[in-house]
């Protein structure tokens, strides 16, 4: 079954190949979270659930039974309900689950306790997500108890409960061409938003007004929601890593750091640009910016197959430490400062993270105790930064309140990398030319 070019049945097949014999997979959907008695938060499907099904409704459960003769793929979902659909919108019902989403069988979610034991009985292994907030543990215990109660009638109780996460995380970590089309599109829309914001920002504007430029562009581009809460921080707010208030006035002479990315068809982008609220960078801002940009360039050059993921991190630490020593912001020998971690006064986060359906996407960073090597199809962010909080003591005043991060989304290719967010300017000259 395909939707937006994605072959969900192939994904289920690929996952099935990784299972032990006689296994059943259970995956639960997200639920709707109510905001008050009359309004809900926007629904966002669980990424694992969507990855395997493309089924975008709450109150649903997937059962995948590769070694069964019948009912290999079963969806439990809400019933059609003309009254509720009139108020809340379309439901696929069991008909849609079969005809549109390729289930061999579909049942009402209200029948899950009745039907599920018959789907689990006789299987040896049950895989499910042990980390998902949409846990199915409660149901699972109940269903297993029901099977156990019937052993004298010949029921066989599954023996092993196994984590689905490690298998699915690895599949999700390597993106295929269809996923990359969506991620490129997310990157394009996000870059368009950064360009619009760089063009339209003016002193006196509020951070939330600049945020509106992003949301406008995201939604107009077909991305209804940001992939995470947008960070729009002017002046000293740019030094607060997860700043979300976005309610201060932007002042001439300050920089504004915007970390904002849209989610397009369940795939995230995650892009940061830092630019002047007025027309130009000040001398001090430029000096810090050039260090971050150099760290970004050198770290990005390390993103290629066979390189360990950590190399980009180490490179960024070295460039930033040496740059800050040159400016007199760090004192001593680079090696010593790095060994003692003293650079983290100004650069206190990692170089980046996996990116995909979730902004901090799934996948291990180490394998057998070693930082893993990069492989074609992995997508990750490169996001070095320097943050000089205005409350820092023993720092010359001219540097205070400067916070700079430059973040891009990189796909590891056969020969190196492709920057999915290349359209948003990074060089000082290119940014300033948008400000004139
Ligand atoms: N926007 C979250 C991050 O950069 O990791
Ligand atoms: Mn990031
Ligand atoms: Mn970010």
C-alpha cells in the first residue's frame, strides 16, 4: 500500500525479516490529548505506528504476524460513526483499514480484548515498543492472562516479550528515496521561512512576530505544524538553548537566533540561523559568528561514510576552543581546555543528532561501546554554537549577550553528504545582502 510514494507494506516486510520465528508485533497509535472539555491538542500519530501503517487515526492498534497463515496484518480501529464524523471528521473504519490500508482483517477497537488473545495465542515471541508513551503493557498483561486461563483447553502462551525499538530504530535510521523526498521538501520549506524572516525582521518587532513569518511559510508550504516549538531569541535570549517564550522586543544592534523547522508529511527539518535585527553584524558578533561558521564547515566536512559520528563533534570542539582562545575568551592551551571540558562554558551541547520522523530521531549513537560509523542514508544535524550569557562574570562586556548557532540537516551520501537545508544563507555577506 502506498501513500505519498511510501510503500508501507515493504516496511512491514523489512521489519518481519528481522524477527525471530513465530513472532507477533504489536504497535499502538497515539491518542488524542484533550486541552479542555471542548478542545483538543492537534493529533500527531506515533512515528512507529505511522512508519509501519500510514494509518493516521487515534485509538488504533496494529498486529503484524508474519508467520501466520491468515490475518497476517490486522488493524483495530474506531468504527465509522456518522454523528461523530459530522462533528470531528472522517474515520476509515474497518472497511478503510482493509481497502485503503491493506489490512487482511480489521476489527473495532472496542473488540480488542475479545479478539486479541486469538491473535497472540500460539506465537512464541511478542515484540512491542517498551519505550513508547502509548504503551500497550496493560492490555498485553490482560491478553496473556486470558490465554493462560485457557491452557487446559490447549492454548499455548507466548514465551518471550521482546523490544521492538532496537529493530525499528535501525530501519528508521536509514532513509530511503521516498523518505528523502519528504525530508528535502521539509528542508526547502524551512529554508524559505528563514529567508522570509531574514528579509522581514526589523527593530521593534516582537520575537513572536518573527515566529509568525515561519509559521506562515510552513503552513503555506503544506507543513501544518512545526517539528518542535520554534526558538526565536533576540539579544541575550539567543543564549538560552531552549528559549520558547518568544515575547521580547527585538532591538537594533542585537542578533536574533531562530531555531525553527517544519514537519512535512511526518518528516522533520531542524534548522537554525542567527542574523542581525538591524542591517549588519557588529564587529564582535562577526568574530564569534566566523568561529561558529568555521566549526560548522569543518564538522560538516567530516560527514561522510565510514567516519565515526563523534569526529564532527571533536572537530567542532577544537575549532571553537581555538577560536575562543584567539579572542581571549578562553585562556590556556587548547588541548588542556578540551581535556578539562572548559569550552563548555560557551559550547555546552552536542554537535547534533539523528533527524527523521522525530526531530531527535531514533537510532543508537554507539554500537558495542564504540561511536558508530556514518552510513549512506543516515540524516543528522550539524549545529555548533557559542553562547555568551550576559550574566557571565570574567568576560569583557563587549561579548556579553551574543548567542550564535548555525544548524543544518545533512544526509550521508555514498561519497560525502548532501545538505538538505542549503538554501538558507549562512555566510555573513549573503545574510547582510538580504537585510539591505
Ligand atoms: N531544535 C532542537 C535541536 O536543535 O536539537
Ligand atoms: Mn537540532
Ligand atoms: Mn534545532
